[in-house]
């Protein structure tokens, strides 16, 4: 575990001292702020139907999903691929650190930075509380959903980063896989048979986020995120181990 903590600390420092990471953070927050302002302006129009701004903010439009896919792709594309390209992975792997510890340490750093990106959006909650009643339950559930789905996307991105020395290739693989996972729920609408539809409904991330935004926390969804994260981190470990012997 000490090996994973060492990798985690090294990678987290790299995030906070990397210009690219702060470019990503700036873009992330500008998009989120603009999106939130649009939602408030939309609901403030008396001609528009009444609604809850935070329900729209968390997953009921494509903007949230574009932000999540963007974060999952660009926060992870260099995690392992840069080590493979520069050759520093050989030095890292000759130290008393296993492939599993390397993957876990890097993934944990990406997850912490991802959560750090979302932390400033709590200001939006404070702004709304000054003008309208805000139910803390759906807000907490929404952030739980954002954390769970983000953890899933980052695990997929970590696996993609372990498959190539080229960051651009890793980003393309990650983006494609994330689109596939995001589209599973849409495919479910075309599925025939009750069993097939139930399966696709279980992995429908849009439906998941809609439930979280309304304050519904289904533990089956949390289990799905945890098992899928574990599966992709396992694949990342296997991919890194395979490259070790090349």
C-alpha cells in the first residue's frame, strides 16, 4: 500500500503543477458556470415551465455528459501513456512497486483531482439557497452520482492510457469507450424483450443521473460503478504487465 501512496502523491503533485491540468480546470469551470447561468436564465423566464435548476444541472441535458466525457478523457490520457512514451515506466517498475499499485495510485490521483474540479460548483448551491428553498437530499445524491459516474469514466480512461504510448491514441480510445457506455441506455430503447430492456436499463447512465438528481440513491447502481471500476482497473493492470515484458 505504501507503494500506491507514493505513486498517488507523485501523480497528484503532477496534476497540480501541470499547466495542462489547470487549462482543463479553467475550461471545466467556465463551461459549468456558463451552463448554470443558462439554466437559471431559462427558468427565470415566466414563459418557461417551472423547474429545479440543480435537477437540470445534474444530468438532464447533454452538457453535463459532455463535461463528464471530457474529464474522463483528458484527465487520464497521460496517466500511463506518458510513462510508456518517455521510458520512465521502466524505472518505476524496477522499484518495489507492483503494477497494481501503480495503476491504483495513478487512478486515485485522477479521481481526487476530478472531485477537486467539482468542488467549486458548491457555490451554485449557496447562490440558489439565498433565493429559493433547496432540499439538501437531492443535492447530496446528485454529487454522489457525479462521483460514481466520474469514477467509472476515469477507470475506463486509465485502461485506455495503459494501452498506448501515444496520448492522442489513448484519448481517442477513451473517448470511444465512454461514448459506448453513454450510449448503452439509448440502445436499450431499441432492444426487444423484457430481459434485454432490463439489462440496458440497469446500465443506462442517463437514467441513473436522473434518479440521483431527484434524490433517489439505488445501491444497485453504486455496486455497478464499483464492479465496473474494478474491472477496468484490472484490465489496466494486465495491459501494463503485458508491456513490462515487451
